[in-house]
C-alpha cells in the first residue's frame, strides 16, 4: 500500500517489487481508464506510483478543469528535484554531472513505464547513442570494456572526473590495466604525465590498442620522422615501426630502450667483433651509432655517407695533394682493404704485406732474381698503399 508523508511517497515492499517485474494494468477508477491514458501500466516495468494509481504523487492539480484545459496539472517539483522527493540524489557538490541531468532524470528514464529495467528508453549502449555519436563506427580496434556498455567506465549520473569518470588519467585506466611504468626508469612523457589517451583512444581506434595509427605512423604525430628523405632505412623500422627498439611506455635506458649501445644492436645483429684481432675503436667501445644511424641514413647500412665520405668524417684524406691513387682509394672504397668493424691485422686489414696485395694483384715475385723488398713481401717499401 502506498502512504503519503508530505510530498514523499513511501512504498511497501510489495509495491517496490513492481519496479523489477511485469505489472498488470492499474485499476480503472483513476487516471488510467479505457478512455484516458489507457497505455499506462501495459509495459513490462511500471513506475510504482503509476502501478498504484497514485498519479498525484508527481502531478498536482492546478485548479483548472481536467480533462479539457491545458495546465490542469503541474509537477510537484521541477526536473530532478521531483525524482529526489523519493529517490536519493546522485552525487555530491563538485562532481561532474551528466548534462542530461540538468534537464531532469527523464532524459534517460521514462517517468511512467518501460520495457527495459529502471524505466530506461533503451538498454545499454543503445540508450547512450540516442544522444551521443557512435565512437566505434568504422574503427578496427574497440575497447573491450565497451562490450559491457558505456557505463563500464562512465557513471550515467555523476563522477569525480570529467565525463562522469570515477578517476582521471592513468589512475582510472590502472583500475583494470597493469601499470606500464613498473620497473621502467625512462618513461615516455605522456606515460609519466599519466595521460594514456595521448596515444590510446578510450573508445576505439584505427589500429590495435585503440591507436589512431599503427607503427611509426603513430609516433610521427608527435615526433619528427627519422626516415623522411633517407635512402637507407633500418629494416626493423620499416617492418615493425619504432616499437621494435623503443618501448612505447618506458624502458630501462634513455629513449625507452631496453639496452644501450652494442648490447641493443646485438639483440638482432651478429657480433662483428667475432674472430677479429684488431677492432675499429668505435666497435671496440660498443658505439655502433658513431657510424650507423639507428633509424635511417643517406647511404646503405644507415650510414650518413658512402665510402671514403664516411671515413673522412673522422680520418684524414689519404689522397689530398696526391697525383696518383691506389684504385680502391681513388674509388673511395676504403673497405676494399680495411674492415669497417675489425680485421685480423693492424689497420683492420685481413692480412699484411704481400698477402694482402696478392688478394687483388698478381704475384710479382717471379724470375731468377727478385727485388729484395718484393722477396720479403714488403710491397709498401716502394708503393704507398693509398
């Protein structure tokens, strides 16, 4: 039985049960008759006062004749204040309020009846899409939480943070996701700021992980392209993008890398020091990037220049002021003799003396009499090797 206390309706336990189950039509001796408001009470879920034929709990007579004149009834209170005569207020001052609540609860809830629980006009996401655009349409990657509907993240009434969220930034994401900062010394700036949505759309994206783009296409939205205009691109950058080396959240080393120097390179490449007795100083120091750009270069191997043009960035020219040049030197092919990483002999050479020269030149030590430097394999006793 319904009892009135001032403006508030107190419902018995029996009447409260009507809110969650199908309800038969109300008596014909009130507002709902075959001639007036006959549709009320026919839905699966009926608001308690409607089911109890207590229409005046919400509607008050104004003194005008009814039926017949407009304005014969007025609401007992405006907007949400009417619902709060019986229901608890949602949220506290300072919270973010669903804009629909500014016009009252009936933007989402039918005040009389519905075929959906809580007297909603639609169920789940379909209700939200009555006002909001579909953020997932045409997207390849959708936030799994949306399978449970928008309210898995957004409170339909109020929230502590913008968008009726319970928390803002990473603090909210980490209620479901593992913390990507754990064990990382060097963090990606957005991660350090707790701004997951700088890269991940909270609803859906064109690429995996609700990202707006895949691979390097995402990174260049904030960072300058490292490959634009370059002739030689690190194959892993082309195939896997920046995250082949850089962790998108953070790493143990600067640049969100898992290792530095040669340790990082050797996680994919063979060790060029193997079998070498004499190493190029940068190689010995594990400084691969002194010659090779980790992203891209103007010459093959991600080098900033080809041939002697690269070597002369550190070494003096061997041909400057000379009239004649050894053919490989003339062609700028230092690596015809010198290994760029190391060699078995001094100067990163594969051999010394005549053994080296004999790899290209015919043996000149023939005949009954041989010039002593030639006989001793000392070609550079007469010939300048460059």
